[in-house]
C-alpha cells in the first residue's frame, strides 16, 4: 500500500507536471522525426553560417561562431588561433561549403587565407582515420592558409582518429555552444528565421544540451521520490521492449489481413532487437521485405547471400549490400545510393510510437508493389 501511495504522490507532484509539460512542448524537429539526424543539423548550421543566407542575419551568426573558438581555446587540441586571427575573420568574406572533400561544413575566408573545417557527430562514430584524412586534406588543398578543424558533438568529446603530428588545431565544440550562438543571433534575423531559431533552440535544449531546468526538476523528484525513481529505472528497458513488442504484433496483425502475405517475427529481448520478415507466397524463395527495430526502425526489401543471384537475374544490376547488415542485399530496381536512406522510419528505434505503424505499413506496401512489378515483368 505504501508503494502505491508513493507512486500517487510522484504522479500528482508539481515537479512531475512540469516535466510532463516539457514532453508536450511543440518541437518542429521532433514532429519531422529529424531530431538526431546529422545531415539535417549540418544543413541548418551551414545555412546559418552563410552571411548571404535568407535568414537576414548577415555576419552575426558566423561572427559569433568565430568568437566562440577564442572562448573555447582552453580545450583546443594543438595551438589555437591567435586573437588577431579571430579578429581578422570578423565580418570577412566567407564561403560556406557542404560536403566539400567529404567534410561536413567548410568555411573558407579567401581574403585572409583562413579555412575552418567542421565535422558534426551526433550519434555516428568516426570512420577509419576520418579526422586524420580531413587534416591531410586541409594541408593539401589549402597549403597557404591558416587551418583549423572544429569537432562538433553533444558531449564535447575528443576525436579518436586525429593525427597529433599534423599541426592543425582541433577545437572541441558542443551543441550547447551552437544553442548559445543561436540565442545571441536570433534578434538580428528576419521574423521567419527568428521563429525557426526559436524552434531550433528549443530542440537543442530538449535533445542535445541537457536542459538545466529539466535536470533541476529531476533532481527534486529524485530527492522526494527516490524509491519511485529506482523502480522506474529498473523497469525502463522492460517497458520499452513491451511497448515495441505490442507495436510489432499490431503491425503483423495488419499484414496478415492479406492472406497472400507470409510473416516471420523474431524477437531477441536480450538485445532489444525485433525482425519481422514479410513475403508473398508467389515470390521466389529468398525474397523478403524486412521490418526491423535494432538501433533504427526501418523497412527494406532484401535477399540474403545465398540468393543474391536473383538480383542480377531479375533486377538487372549488381547486388547492393545493405549498410550494417552483413550478407544482406537490396532487392530493388532502384540501382542508386539512396537505398540506405529510403529504409529509415525512425532513427532511434526505442522511441517507436503508434504513429509509426502507418509509416511502416506504407513503406512495406511500396516495396511489395515494386517486387510484384519486377515479378510481373519477367
């Protein structure tokens, strides 16, 4: 009885009500399901850094960014820019590039011969020798320039693939700094950009920066309801798995309304992995559409290693491997590099919600129609 009373007190507390209000806060990025997508964030930051952008901030944002390097020089790996270099970059002509030489963002100040590379990491790890390759690229492409690299992350960690022998400073910047720059720059933007920046700041505070007010509320709840917090922590993973199990069962139930479709659901609860393979009984053995929740929630058509000859015979192109799925190949007439992106439904699969069911079924229907069309053409 005491435990039930504790939970009631927790649920009815003012602190819980305030925390709950944060989860219901309008977040444009959450609605669009791009809250952790690096490409989207790089596009946004590159746009804001461009003084000729439609945001009408001029040099305000990029100036704030440059000044932040001087503020954060204590954590810089290597010799940071001198104050005179920072001052010379303020209001200087700058060209902003996306994915030039595979670098996320590149700032080139031609008049003062200064170049700054920005590598953005949210969830993804570094590729083999990635930062070393970028250091070498800056040395090769901009030999007469002053050079620096900004490693932008959520937690301010240092890169693991840098070469200490290459004398290019590496600044460790967090999204908290990007949030602060956005707030300081916002009033200089046009009205539409001000609204966008307001949403961007809310998004960063809620998903990237460890909102201080949320922390304080959680700390108050912890002090008053320590046992309840322990029970929630102990049962969190179990609740996540149960929620995803229910959603996958509902997806399978919807699929089985078509009697020509066969399903095979595999759940590995210890690894929090869900795989639902779907095939039409008239398809050649080995062709399936996979619905999965591992890290991502996604959907893709595939054949395995022993059946990959079906791709060349039916789709008329060489097998394209599925990224992160060894021994799996896309069964698709779409012979391009967008297949990895097209399978994505939700980047953090553990956050799967009821609304994702329809998104999954829509993707499944698209892939089934494509496979049916391929079979009918032969």
